[in-house]
């Protein structure tokens, strides 16, 4: 999004306008620049239409922001505008089913091939099967693991998809998944692991950096969520989850995903600045 559509005072509440634009398919984001709110869109043609709607907004012709009135409509719209996020959640549910009921399916998605032997399982690296670099993200071990990850994928992934598009989310997810998986393999070679947690921490890092450097409503996470996620990362690294009987945690995947998310945000912001010629 490289076209400036309008500027407004910081004191002006643009939520009604932003909601109207979202409902009518206008991809946009709002940032603070030089003491003003700046609304960005994709092209000069869209910018002109948005300026028309802004005049309607100023004259009171647009409906006013109401969370209660728009919650049901917003829920259905989120499904329609977040197809990649939805697919990731569905694939995670399928992966959890494979983990619970199909050793062959788990073996196909795991980083290592799993072969049952007399006294347990034999894990083997499979050169040339490159999908294994990513697909462990869909494996989930238990209902709690699946529920926790699916909720965070939906909460964070759809924000990125709404703001930057489905293709961007897909590319970012692939990079985060591969990066976090390789970090875990490097740290604990020869051990099974799985789950979307590394990707989720990557989403978190990506969103936090963007919101810090280029604020936009879609990335406005409550501070409590960020604090909770980082606190949970520390708790897991300290080993308290094992003491509580929740099992081992893929801490390297969490850290690797977070680092990849920070890097991805930095690179995309740099590319945006280059594209804008700033």
C-alpha cells in the first residue's frame, strides 16, 4: 500500500470510516506521520474513492462505529477475507487428528520419518523430502496444544492477512515455519516436535515491529496480549511447563519463529520505504 489517500488530525476517530472501507473491500491501513493520521491505499483510483467516502464521513452520512451492531457481520466477514488463516487452522486440526490416530500420517508430516521397532520408534532424516521442512507445524499433541495454537493463529494470522493480503501471509507463514523448525532441529536433533507455536511467535514479532514503526488499527494488539505471550515464552524456557506436567516445549522453535518474525517485519518495512522512495 503506497498511495496516500488522506490525512486527518490525531484527535479524529476514524474507526467508522475504517470499518466502512473494510466492509466494502478497500484494503487500507492508517499510520501516524508528522503529527497526523495518514490513510494509505493501493492506488490513486482507490484513493480518490476513499476521499469521497471521507467527505461522507465528515458530513455524517456513514453509519457510526458500534462494536455490538457489527460483531456478527464482522465474524462472517473475517472468514471470507481470511482464507489462508482459515486453511491453516483447518490443517492444524487435521494434523492433530493424524497425530492421535495415524502413525503413518504423522510420519509423513514430521521432520523425521517414524518407523516402529521392537522397543519404540526409529527416527530417520529423509533427504529430498523437502516438505518436511515445513509440515511439522501442523502436528499437534493433544487438545490443549491444538486449541491454544489454533486460537492464536486465528487471532494473529487474520490481522496480517487483512492488512497485507493472503499471499503475503502465505509467504510469511512458510518462512516462519521453516525457520522455526530448523531452529528446533538444530537445538534438539533427533527428537520429535510439532505445532504452530513457532509460527505464532513469528506473527507476534512481525505485528509488534510493524505497529511500533508504522502503527495501524489492524496491528493494535492490547499490551496484555504481548506481555502474556512473552511471559509464556519465558515460563516455557524456564522448564515450568514440564514441572506442571504439560510436557516438553519446543523452545528453540519459539525463539526461532520470533526472530524470523522480527526479521520479516524489518525487511518488509525496508522494502516499503524503498518502494515509496523515502
